[in-house]
């Protein structure tokens, strides 16, 4: 029995009509996926399969929490998952997943394993940049980053550093902070227009 045997949909033996399935994506599931993006989680998956004459309509609804590493301090942080996904599945000569909404599987397959489909759907909800809210990052790592960036200031005259935890807002920049001259040139262009 494989790691994802519980996620096999018995398409060939399915009768026409609507069928309901429920799954839980837990920490073991994400470990088995060998994911570096998702450390652990608890996501409920509700799947409705509408079996037609020559194809299957799959409607996924996923709700729960996953824990991902913060881009800044690397500590884990919560990310809420609340998403849906619609997929049509048909039998054909060979496997084809070029279309996001249509999956063709070989005639020889009796089952469709949906483990990677649900994993990818959850992973796509994670934003490109994911950091703790201001002031919630690991203090030790924040101090280390400050020291590292301060040493860079000595080496690179055009390096801009901004400590958002101390200033209180991403929009406020200290007037004494050195700004990259390229940005100053661009700013002058926009002011002239």
C-alpha cells in the first residue's frame, strides 16, 4: 500500500451520478510529499465527482491551515487555505495534463490518484512573499540580519537598508538613509512629467 493510496479515485467502477469524498491533508501528508514549502498542516478537502457518460467533473473545496517558513526569519507561520478547483477528467490514448481544466488519462488506468492535484492546489494559495506580520519575526534572527546588513553598508555605498520593525511602516523612510542614485534619477523623471 503506497503513501497516497487513500487518495485513489476508483473512476472505472464509478456509477453515473454524483459522488462525495472527504480527505484530510495532515502533517504526514505534507511530509510524504517531501515539501520544503509546507512544513505541516490540517486542510479538509471535500470532493464532488459528477460521473457523466464519457467524462468526470471533479470539484474540490479546500479549507484549513498550513504552516510555511517565513521568508525573513525562517520560523514557521500560519497560512489559511480557502480555495476551490474544478477539473474535468477523460480517458484517452495517453496521459495529458497540458490543460489546467482538463486531464486525460490512459484507458488502462482504473484509478486516478488525486494526491498531487490537491497538494498543488494548496501550494498555489501560498503567496510569493510570505513573512510574519511586523514585529512577529524571530527576534534573534532579526538581530542577526541587522548586523549582516550593517556590515554590508560599510562595503557597498549604494546599499539601502530599512528596518521596518523599528520604523513602524514600510512607507516611511528615514531622510538620512542613502537612496540608490538610480532611483533618484527615476524619481526626477516622474516629477518632470
